[in-house]
C-alpha cells in the first residue's frame, strides 16, 4: 500500500490516555501493531488524527480471507492510538457459532489483549455496517467510535435497517464514520452475488 497516497478524512477524540498493545508474539499469525503514517500533523492527545483508509485497508484484507473461506466479506480491526490491537473476520460457518461475527471477534480479542473490559479508547473499523448484536456489544464495551465502509440495509444497526448506535433511549451512543473505502467493499460483495448466480447457491450472505 502506498502510504503517501492515504488521506486523512477525519479525527478521533480519545477520552483516555492512549495505551499500546503488546508485541503480539503470542500469536504466530499476528504481525504486531500497525502504525499509521502519512497523517500530516503530529499526534495530539485529543482530537487525534486517524488514518481511516489505512486501517480500513487492513479490514478489507481480512474480509477477502473471509470470502475465500465462504463466509460473508465481513471483517473488523480494533485500533488504539494508531496501533492495531485486534483483527477478526466472520467465522459463523466455520465454527457453527451464530455469534461469531467479525465485530464480536475484534471486541473479544481487543479486550483480551488489552486486559480490560472497558474499551472507550478503541475504534472499530469494519467492512460492513454491524448488526444489532454487534452494535449492542460495541455499546456494552463502552467503545466510542465505529467506522464502517458499506451500509447494510437489511441488518445494519447504525442507521441502515435500524438505528441502535445512536438511540436516544440508550445510555451510550457511538460516534459513527461511514463510507470509508466503500467502493472496494461493494466490489467484494458483488463478487459474492456473481458466484452465487453462477453455481445456483450463495457462498456468503
Ligand atoms: Zn454482527
């Protein structure tokens, strides 16, 4: 990826002092935290610039793996202070666990690696707008910011189908950034449709 071509498209406010994850040596497939570059101005404690496109690119790569495995092209990464601390993809078909969604996996992995259940300083990047279960988990984890690429008008709970992420009836709300690298995710989705029509049954939903 040409880091110089990435652009800064917004800013994230961090409520807590930033924390770094470990070196990732415990997991052989874990490449270690990915540092964001090309963010222009130097880091500030608050109103910190976030390289949305870089981290969405990590989610996109994971989504491609999910699709290769016959899962929906849905993947998520968790980022703290410009470092990626977790990555996950849908594993429902692989595990037979209906809750094995990408966002759930990223939340669980981030909490495990950070050693705490409150994740206010974590930003979740996901390729597809999360479902009500996943938005509920984001709210329960006290996560402040959700970034997604493509809306899900059938199941999305950040305004696509229902609005749970910013409900006035709940004690917490998510800051939502959408549309980051949407075209690439839509392209992945379209490949699922083409494959489904070519062999008569869908390979992902
Ligand atoms: Zn979900």
